């Protein structure tokens, strides 16, 4: 995988069942089909299973395209949810953008 400038998309507030179509549509709208993608969730306070599922589906699309994916998460409750479910690693979770960029460059 060659490192390219990643696309960064940020979300804020609560990501719940009422927002999952907006999440899905925004991710699909900004991704060009080949670039690495960073989903910045550091201003998200709540994420339910529907939005978590959308993130996982989107990550799978990027994997099929051999594009890197990472999520920036700082909320302790969301981090705990990802840790308990074992999804922290598969979503490539970091707490800041610099860590993600460094990890992407290392994986070239």
C-alpha cells in the first residue's frame, strides 16, 4: 500500500440510529475509492450500534480497495465500548491525528 494524502471527515455530537444514514452518506460522499480515510470522532459524545456497524461496513469497503482506515476517538465511553467489543484494533483507533498519520506512513 502506498501512502497517499488521507481524506479526513469529522463528526460531532451524538451518532445514533437517527444519524446513521447521514454518517453513511457523508462517508460515501467524501471517499474517492482509493485514498486512505480518517474518521475523526473526537467530538462525538455517543455512538450506538447502528453507527458502529456503518463504520465497520465502511472499513471493509476500504480494505477491499486496499486503502487504509483509522478513527480518532477521545471519548472515554466510546473508547471503552470499542475496547470491550474488540473493535478498537480493527477500526485502527487512535486519539490524535498525528498518531494516525505516523501509523499510515509506517504501513507503506
